[in-house]
């Protein structure tokens, strides 16, 4: 029987281990995909570090998957063998709950998440619900496109929630921010990048991607901003960002997990400032971003790791040692 390899998490707060498994079968409605690249997202860290509860265990993490269709399950239309596809964080939604019916499938009551409640892309092969697989065309490098599947898509949803303002702060200049900075520059918006204090390489990186200003998260920008998106999982950034936005400004929390938000004076929220979170993504977000990113000429800065070195990639992300995005290559 043909086999596959996967990096498997048996229990939170332990290292992933390489396992050999039988090649999965593409069930009805599914694709079997030969993975060519899988990005490493901060959400994977939250799964591995036990900050997201009740993962399927053992679990193969990974939800920024680029691969090629190897088998097509019964009842699936619209895909061809060998076609390049992407698999995102949302692996399936129910289609019948009040949220799914209201075009808010990102809030589905019984969702399935790739690399969290079903096996993901830290592997040579995986199956996925074809309804949540997206054709990627042939232009662009697999590894450089992989971060689009989460950092790009959820970044895009956060960006849309931030509104139409011309000045946008980005707190945490990692994978998502470096993609959005390029989209924002292409749209003629001005980006203000906030990083850890003293992280001059991240600040230089932000300026190289067109950021108008870059500085430490504790600093105030040179002018008040229309909106800010927080990608770093640090609750203290919420009051910091509220100080940096104008009256009526929006602060969007783009991550799935954050440390507690410290109490802050009501005056920071007063004057119709908003604080909101972004959860997951819809297929509409995915189609929009996958159309916009090539037009905007989005280029991801990636560090490639062989699949077997997934633990090292996770550690580098945890310790903030990366510029751009980590991508595993099976
Ligand atoms: Zn639903
Ligand atoms: Zn993610």
C-alpha cells in the first residue's frame, strides 16, 4: 500500500513526531492532495502549545496548504487531476446553522478546522473537503503562495473589517502584516507598522514593503490613524491601539488567541472608537483575496524548512526569529 509521511502532535506541549501512515482515501466530496508546501501559522503554535482547546488528537497541524490534486472523490466537480489547489483554515461548515444561512459561515456553529479538528498539511499528503479547496492557477512559487491561505485570507478579512480609511496601523509585523502592507500600498493607503521594541530588522522590513512609518508598539504614530489591526497575540496592544486611532476609529483583533486585555480608561474607547475581532474566514473572503493578491503583486518573504524540521520552524516563530513566513516543504 502506498504511504505518506506526516508530522504528528500526540499531546499539546510536546514535540511533533514524523510518522508513516497509509495514504488516505478521498471520500465522497473530498480531494486527495499531494502537498507541495505548507505555511506555519501562529494558530499552529496555539494548537501545539495547548492554547486552543480540544484539538482532534493525534493531529497533523497545518492550514496554509498548497498542493496538487491526486484523487478526486465521488460527487466532486470543478477540479482536474494535477491541478494546483490551496486549503485554508476553515475545512468545512454545516451550511444549515443560522450563521451559515446568513452568509456568515466564518461563525458556523459546527465548523471543521484544517490542522485542528481534521488533519492538515504538515504532511506529504492530505484529504480535504473539496468545497473548501481553491484553485490557485500556475503562476507563483508554491512556498511563496502558501502563506496566502491563512495569513493572506484572514489578513484580508481583518483588512476589510478595518474599513476604508487611508491610514492603517499594523501591530505585529509577521506573515499577515507583510502581505497586507503590500496590498495596502497597492491601494494607495498608508501603513504604520508597530513591532516589538528594538526590533529594528522588522521595522526595516516594514519600511522596505512600503510602510510610511515603523516603530515600537508602545510608541504613538506621528498622526492618529483611521484604523489598526492587531496580529500579535498580546492583549496589552488593544489599549495601545485605541490610543493610536482617531475618533470613530476601528481596532481589529486579527488573531484567534490573545493574552488578557488589561483594563483601560473608558476615555480610550469614547468617541465611537470600535474594538472588534475577526474569526475565521468565508469562501467569499478567499475568492476575493486570491483575486486581489496577484493583481497587487503580493510577494511573500518565506523561510523554507524541510517537513521533518517542523518543530524548528515552530520554535523560530514562537521566538520571533523569522522575517516573513515559515513554510514547510515535504
Ligand atoms: Zn453552520
Ligand atoms: Zn492560520
